[in-house]
């Protein structure tokens, strides 16, 4: 059993060329022994073999590494939730297989978590370029007592964060295909303290075969869905709810949802008198936008099948854990 304080949850789908770089960036961190949970979403490009090599490198460097493979392609939200259920660390760091951890980021985030007594630490992303940047220096943190209110105020919706396991207990919303926004918003909905950092903690690159390269508006449409379902499912303070509603409407309109009914809802939201049943209306708008932009559809899986040879322990159903 892992005794690591920090667990990385890495979702993998056809990211073979970049997995070794991610593993190297984790090994280069200074946060002590960590756990790395790779969840392969039924890759077809050799990512599974490359992940095994990455796990061997991580173990040789003194870290715990696990490689979990889904028996069918389920999407990043489902894969993320499998990783959450399997991870054992006190803190969870979510990252895609074609990204890298910025030098010194893990230890810096854990340090701010202790110093600020925060349960969610949010940093920014920076584009990857040839040659890593120097270690982070001089980063500062803004402490916000209500994480969801802070995210709405500062318009932060990415997945460059770490959080306590207890904050991530709801996982990603599997009704939304991409995990990034729903995972962050559902974690922040628990109204815990958040530290908002001024430094990048994740280095990203847009792979030519990535989901967003093929479906250019997938992340924008899924952001609408994540917000709409959050409004439906969670008890949110009224001031934060109004901001969340206006953000959701704004993104819907930007994607082409400028219908007469949506204009009316937008006007009423500005007047702080949103109509009843607005959540269901927004979910219907999300479904329409998803169809219009030909986006991938999220499908909840209560117990996604794992390949037998990569099942080192019993994974309980998500219905029991989320």
C-alpha cells in the first residue's frame, strides 16, 4: 500500500510520444516519494507499453506507480473517476498524459497548502516549449475562503490544481465528456478554502491527434454542461449561483445559443430574477450545443470494466463511492 502524500492521476488515451516526458517531469520534482496512477482509456497507439516503461522508471526513482487499463474507451471523465477511486494519497494532482509538471510545482503547491491551510491549490498553465523553464521562484498566493466564489470571480476553469481527497470525493461529472471543468467545480462546491497561485504548475502542448484538435469546441461546450449540472445538483449560495448562471449563459451565447428564449433568460439574470426551472433549460441548451458542434457525449459508467491483467485490487463501483 502506498504511503505517498501526493498522488498524480494521469489519464491516457493515445498519448504514446509524450508519456516518458511526463514521467520525467514527475521524477524531477522535489516533493518526496509520490504515487502515480495511470488510467489508460483503451489506447490503440502503443500507449500501454509506453506507460509500462514509465511505471518502471518511476519505481526505479523510488515512487509508487500503477497502470490501470479500461476494457473499452469511456472518455476522460470516467477515466479520471477510476483514478480517484484507486489513488491512495492525501493530495491528488490531476494531469493529462501529454502535459508536464512544471519544475518545482508539486512541492510549491504542497507548501502553500500547509501555509494557507487550504484544501484546493490552483495554479495556471503555460505552453510547453523546447527546453523546460527554470524552477518556479517568487510565486505568491491569494487565499480565498470560498473556492467556488473565487473561481467565479477570477474566471478559473482549468485542471491545473491539487486538492485533498475529501474535496474530490464527487469526482468528475460523467454526463460531461471532458473532465477538467466539472471536476474543479464539483471540488470547489464544497466551499473549502482555496489558494490561487500566480505561477504556472502545468506545462501543456496541443497534440495534433488530441480531442480538442478534432473537436475544437468540445471544451467550451462541456464547460456549459459542467456549470448547468452544477446548478442543478448542488446547494450553492445565492450570490455564487447568480454568477455561475451568468457565466453559463455567457458561454452558451458565445457558442451560438443566442435564441430569443436565451436572450430573455440573460436579461432576467442581469435583473437578478432568473426564471424557475432555469437549470433544466440550461441542460437542454447544453444538449443542443453538443449536437450542433458535433461534440463527444459523456456516458456515466457505474462500474467500468478493467482488463483482468491490470486489476491489482478490487475497484468498487462509482455509484458506491461518488
